[in-house]
C-alpha cells in the first residue's frame, strides 16, 4: 500500500509569500483532512498545528505531509524564496549543535529570512527573566522560534506563551527534527514503509524515543536493543505499542542486539554518552554498552541489503565499528544532508498552516500526545 495521499489537481497558494508549494500533500491539506481514508470537508477540518514539540503530536497524516514537503524542498531548495523575506527566526541553542544549527540557519535563509542564533548567555533568561516573558517578547519580533535545550517542560512553557510557531530542535526526551529527516531518508531508500523493520542499538535516548514514535505512526516495525537500565521511557513505549498494533506493526524492546537486528532493513545507533550525561558516567557506560557495538558481525544478522544509520556525531570504535560507519552500507551522510530540506519543510508547514490538529479526531494522536 502506498504511503502517500492522493491530492487534487490544483495546488493551493501559500498563505505567506504568495506562491504555492509543489509538495503534493501540502496543497491537499489546505482543503481536506484525511482520517483513515475518511475525508472531512474544509469547514469541519481541525485547526492548523502551530508547534512541533514531538513526532507523537503530529499524527500520521501530518508526518506524511512533512515528508512530502521535505521531498519537494530537496528537489528545489529555492522554490519558496520569499516566505520569510524581511523576517527573522530566532534559534536558541542551550546545547552544542552542528547539523541542527547549520541546517536551520540555512533553511531560514533559503526561505528568504534572517536567522538569529542565540545562546543562554545572550538572553536575559540567565538573569531571571521568565520563559513566558521571553516568549511573548520574541513573538513580537520574529516569525518562529527554534529551541534546543534540556527540559521538555521549558519547551512546552515557551510554546504555551508564544504566539509564533515553536520547534523542538532537541530536548533530553525528544529529537523530532532528526527523525523526520531519517524517515525521509528511509522513504528515499525504500519507497514505502509497510513491511519494513528498523533496529536501534544502544541507549534508549531522545533519538530512540522519536524513532519509536515515528515508526509507530507509519507502520514500521521497530526493535530497540539496550543494556538493562538504559531502556527507553516506558510511557512512550507503551503508547507507541498501542499505536503500532493499530497500524499493523510492532514495537519491541529487548536486551539482545541479535534479536533486534534480525531481518532488519536498517540498523541505527547513537553515541553511548549523549549530551547532558555527566562525563563521570563514561566508564560505566562503556562497560555497559560494550556488547552493543554495531559491527560487521552484527550487521550480518540483518537483511543482506540492510543499511546503517547514525544521527551523528559518531565515535568510531565505540558505538559503531569504523568499517561499518565508512562502509558501503552506511547512509549517514544522506541522513545528515536530509536535515536541511526537513527543517525547511517544518518551518514552511507551520508558517503556512499546512499541518492540522488531530488531537481530538485521531486516536493515534491521543495515544502518543
């Protein structure tokens, strides 16, 4: 079954910038909203989604919409060069960043705007100004706010007080922008998602959480293998398992890497010491994860044409062997490149109202929200 949604012949003009986008589902959702094959008239359609806080809150139709729009921007990065003309987007980074910062700065520029990257010491948050006051002030200056920080609660508070779109660019619990780009890579490789299996080996971290949520929504089997004590959040897993069951797929959490990679189409890993984890834990983590390295032997238990994925940065010789990371099955730099059209798609979709609030209409969104 195809993972895309049929669209009307005539595209819809964007609400900002005056030009329609070539992405198929983007145009279609301006008029109709799909719920399991049942179409609702525009007058009954849910309200536009204002923020991207987690993949779970998107719902399946919105996630597919973002992938379609991202595919369009990858084909033509300058298709919508006036959306942000004369406007700024504030990028707040409370953690180091390479791919997220540069891809968002470039995305804003390619949409015609000016990115303003700031850190915690450049705002008055360090001097006691509240998140809510900061959100209201920035909303009066900028068109959107992208935030990479530690606490999900801080992001939720900012989104609740802001009147502009807020994008979670990474927290301790979620990394939605990364995984949307990963799903774009998978669709480029496979075409369709049905019948596919992704294995994640290592720490049950923010990337694992977002990957579980995304795979559950799209009907991809996902298996996560991690040492005891490093499992993904139980609430995220339980909700995703219910969603996956409804979609005809599975979410498996195991301590056995061989069980996870069996018949996998993609094997994914992340660093053993994520940002925010104290350096003092390094020795204990290296000891706990030593049997969870993705190497040629482990890849040999996946499908013969299985690919290797990594969100980067990578530590060759730790979570992944160098011959796998740099080998012919690696798609890590395709993943990294796909962050740019993904960030463009996220900003475009939120600023033009292409995503629809499914929280009160689709059980999947309610399960994962």
